[in-house]
């Protein structure tokens, strides 16, 4: 069985499935919680319910989509580099 040091790629990124799942969970959860709560608080203060909440949710979905896309692109790039190195 591999230890955590052996699971790390050469550039230091941990590619274990559990690590990736936790990281994606945080990438998704933190923006939605913070922006939805911020929107709900602004709605109460400004009396604009539910517009700020909806704006926060839509903004968090956009941020999360870009963050997940960037993360997946980075992983795929790392994997393709690793594959090219093995072919040599």
C-alpha cells in the first residue's frame, strides 16, 4: 500500500481520490454558503428578498464552475504530461 508521500506526483499535487473529493467539496461548498448567507443578510437589511439571495447563488455557481473547470484542466494537464514522460 502506498503512503501519502508516494501518492504525490512529482510537482507536489496529491492525486488521491479522497483528496480530490475533499478539495472539490470545499470549492463547491464555500462559495455557495458564503454568498447565499451574504445575500440573505443583504435581503434582510435592504428588504429586497429574494433578489440578493438569488444573486449570491448565481454568482457562487459561476465561481464554482470556473474553479472546478480550472482544477479539472490542471489535473488532465498533469496526467497528459505524466503519460508523455512514460512514453519516452
